[in-house]
């Protein structure tokens, strides 16, 4: 998972997690565990990832499972990069 730190940094920046970023690991739950991660924040995270990684994400590609853990979100990004 070579992009884990980049995805973590994007999440931290968008959600303003500060030092809590240091506690995020690959298996850390996101949806339901980070109060900052509401529906608007999800949109902002997706937009930030699109800009950072130069990818395009369609609405039908995103599900709650994508944002289940930091690892699932990173896998999604790496899948998009491989396309």
C-alpha cells in the first residue's frame, strides 16, 4: 500500500484532524468513527484525492465500503491509479 500515507494526509488536511492523524492505521475505521467525516466531508475528500492523484471518480464508484477503513480508501485510490 504505497499511497497509504498520502491518503492519510489528505484525510487529515480535509478533516482538520491535527495530531489525531498519527493514530490512523490501515485498519482504522473511518465512517462512523470520525465525527468529522460526514457527507459533505466525503465529497471534499474525494475532490482532494482527485486533484492530488489526478484521477476521476464517478458517483457510482463510491460506496460506504470505500470509506470503511483507511485501507479500503487507499485500495480504492490505488485501483483508480491502475486504470
